[in-house]
C-alpha cells in the first residue's frame, strides 16, 4: 500500500479511531514514526542542520498540510522538529494520519533526518 499516492479524505467525525492493531499495520508503511498514547497519535522527530533548515522544513510540512487539509501539531527550534498527527475530531488515528506521515517522510530529502 503506497500511502503517498493517496489523498486525505475529509473526516467530519462520527467514525471510530483505528484499532491499535490497524495502526501498527499502517505504521509499518511510515518508517521513523512511532505510536503514542495507546496508539491514538503518531510522531516523528527530525534533526536538521540549523534553524533556517528547520524553518524551511516546517514550511514544507505546512504547505503539504494545507494541500491535504490535514494539519499536524508541530514543535520546532534550532536543528529539530517534531511532527505529531492524530485526527482531532475522532480523538485518535485515522488513515489520513498515516497518509500524511508517509508524505512528510518524502520531504526528508530536503535535509531532515
């Protein structure tokens, strides 16, 4: 399953979050990401060379998030960035979160590790 070829579908709530077993299966397609909070969130920490590179990476993640209408929580500073995905409306994970994680991984060719 190539998650990078998929598009996020609007989630307006009313659906159950992914079961932990389903989340673990999807996680296998998103190297570098980890499950958090009883498999209700995924996060990846990135290392970058300096603040300018970090800000550029964060901006690329932001452009992607706007294009897909699925937005992460991002924390960053000099040389680091943490990206956290979960679907707020269902208070857990949805396939969209893994689609976005896979697409963010593609951005790592721009200097993030």
